C-alpha cells in the first residue's frame, strides 16, 4: 500500500513539473505606460495664446512615462516654451535649472523634449556677465538627435517643422544619443539644435554660466525667453 501511495505521489509531482515547464512561470504584470501622443490644439487657449500649464502637464507626463522623479516643487520650477511659433508639439522645450553660478562659471539643468519635438537652432554669445556659453549633453531617457557644425548628415532623423525657417536649418551634422551617451559643442558660438526621438528625450546639460541675453536664434520669428 505504501509503495502505491509513493508511486502515485511521484507520478503527480512529475505531472505538475511537466505542466509548469509547458506553461512557463507566471509572468509579472506591469502597469501600462501612459499615452505620449499629444494634440497641438490642446495647448492653446481660445485666443491662440500658449497655455503654459498644459505644456507643463505634457512634460510631467513625459517624466512619468520614463520614471523620472517628479519631486516636490518641480512644477513650479519647470520652464516651458513654444517660442511663440504656435506649434508646441513640433517645436518647444521644457527645462529645470538646478545650478547656474555666474561667479564660478558653471551650469547644470535638465531638458525635456516631447516625441518628435524640436529645440530650435540657436547659439550663444559673450555678454557683460560672462563668456560665450560652452555646453554638453547627457541623455538620461529616450533618444535625442543632436545637430551642430560639421559634415551634413544625409537622411538625418529629424523632421524640421515648417514653422522653423520654413523647414530649414543652417547646421545638420547629426549625433544620435541614447541613454548614457554624451556629446558637446565643437566650439563656442557654434549653432546647434536637438530633436526628440519617438519616446521623447530627457537630457542633462552641463555647461558654463548661462545668460539669456547671450542667446541668439537662427529663426528671427522666435521669441525667447
């Protein structure tokens, strides 16, 4: 009798192992990421003015999508702009400044680009407060396509919106940055711009002191800051 029970137990155990091997272990379920598709019209008031709070909502949605820490007071410190061109989902920027030390001459900030959003072409000049800004970028999440001086890249990834100089730029040497990768300006006063990948981009910028008075944009229609 004991031998029969023992044989039965062994058989049932083997059958259970076989079922687990065939079916596999239970898979962990994860929460669905929020939708990162945006409608440009939703960022503008009835009179056509840019709604800054809705712009902040979009960048906070981007942060949550990538697991970026939405810390206390972040919303109040978050700077957003559509550069007055009325095409926020195609051309705009979000930024949080952490350090901008004029005396010691250094800066640290995070930049935020929505999917397929362009940071417009610009450059930095010397001002009464300091020398022309030098800067580099470190992608934390997503992909950023960075453009600057050098041999033009054929079939570049970015799609320049018509609102930016009728779809043109003056520099088009492409550097593709994935998380953990870096690049920098090749020289002070060089023109440069960026473009967010399919899931946008969150970028840490390291640079010398930033003075808004030294920023110049290639597109004369742009209003900054």
